[in-house]
C-alpha cells in the first residue's frame, strides 16, 4: 500500500509539472519494440513523446513485422483529455498502439522531473519523464532479429540500426525489464540562432502556441571583464511573432567587450532551458585560444583533417581536445595499438570510443574492432565498480570518416 501511494505521488508530480503547459501539446510520437514468443506478442520497449508541434508528416509513421518482432513509430494528434487518459492507463502498466494492447506485469514507476538520462543532460532543455517498468524479462536474440530484418521490404542490417531509425536506444541499452517511457518536451527554448554581434546581444526565444507569453521569463548572466551582471525580463518586453507551430520572440540589449552571455528561460517560474550565447568573432573556449596561438586560422588542423592522410588521426584528437573532451590518444603509440585509436571523455562521464580512417569504414575490420574494444571497455568498467555509472549515461561509439 505504501509503495502504491508513493508511485501515485510520482505520477501526480509529473501531472503537476505538465499542468502548467498541457495546452501546448499538439501531437505525440509513439515508438515501440515488441517480441513474438510462444504464440504471444510481448512488449519490450515503448517510448511516448509529447510534442508542441503538430508533426503531420505521414512519412514519420513506420511499421515493420517479422517472424519474431514487431516495431514501429506512430504520430498521433493529442486530443482534449488524451494525456490524462494515457497516464491513467500507463500507471496500471497498460499501453496500446496500432492494433496491439499490452499490460506490464507488476509495474513499478520512476519519475525524473528534470531531464532524461539518455536524451538530455543537466545543461537542458528540461525533459520531465515517467518510466513504467514491468517485472517480466524477455530473451532477445539480436542475431536472429538482424537476419530477419535484412529480408524485409525496407531492409535494415541490424536491430540496432532499426532502433536508431525509430529514435530508440540500442538493444544493449534497454536493460532486462520491459519498459514504457513518457517524455514531455518543454514549451519554450532558447534558439541556437541567438548571438552577439558588434556588442549587441540578440536572444531568440521559441515558445509553443497555447502558452501565455506573459508567464515567460528570460534571465541573463553577462560575463564582463571584472564582474558578472545578472538580470531578467518578462515576456512583455519581448517582440513576439506568431508562426505556424510556435511563437518566436526576440530581445536585444547592448554589451561592452563581452564574449559570452548565459541565458535562462522559465515558464510560470519553472526553469526550462539554459544556453550560452557567444560572439562568433571572439574566442570563448580557452583550449581554442591556446591552440590558435600556434595554429592561426586552424590551418594545420584543417590540413590534418582534410589533406594529410597520415596525420588524420592526430587531427581528430586535436579537434576533440579543442571541443572540450579529455582525450587519450592510443592509436599512434605502438605499444598501445591493441586499443582503440582514441578514447574521449566528457566532464559528466560520457565515453567516446573512436576508430579513425580516411577511407572506407570497414577497411581492416575497423567496425568489428570498434565494437570489440567498446565491449572490452564496458566489461572492465563493470568489473572495477563503474558499471552503474557507465550504464546510466549516454555512451556513443563513433567512427570518424573524412
């Protein structure tokens, strides 16, 4: 009973956040993977995303069915009360898409009020989400799925390729439990078109239709040479223009010799997004500033990446370092060449395992080695006590091709 009350409170918290902007949602994206076993179709993974735009493009709809799996993506218009009905059903582990209906056995609920661990970061935008997990475990034969998908009318080389196409996590990242995720997009964001030009800060705010712009607040941290100025403005001071799926607003102000302005946007006193606005003519990254002292206009870096094949790997390592990654470059050290070419780590613990080539990706079994070395690293992290941290962050494997 105590557990049931706790999970009801989690759903209530999710509903409470959404209640500030429920009217902004126009469509929902439903993606799914189910497995056929012993004459029954069992849900493995289902992700529902609430969108503030209509997403009427029917080309996004997709469905594939083989002897052992069912997967697809469906875009649906959000009708009045449909979100409330969906949440009432999913808290009991019930879900329906296409012609299929599922009930998760003994569902448990988790609520993340700030961000989704696989789809976003602490830097925003805010993505409140619910996860409903069932107790049932389903055996997944990825090799069998791979070969079945190669014979479909729209063929895929592997199950992970299909899952990537459907905006779902890879099979190894789904975990053992059956799962339903409900993710709510924020109703307002700071556009990456915002910039500083000739001492003028231009902040572009993208807000969903259905939102009361008077409840919008934009906050600013202006990094001057000797101090930081902090201030905020409300939506009434923004110039708004209504488009088809959103309201776009612009707010401008003057600054003196400023490289960067940190910007925040909130709605009804709930923070939604933060973004750093920079002057593209100035160097705001200290690593880039140091590198440019010895490589003006990035001429050497460009030669390494696009002209000198023997230095391509050095170029990739340099580029990652300039962008802020912590880089371990193994590929050019003879005694470490059994490892990947480059390992790159981010400040929040994401890990990139990288093989470099300026030719075809499958030369010298590059892709096979990439997968093998990634699995070895993952296994070692688990053995040394970093398994939980590794599995709960987004870990990507890149093959960089010229």
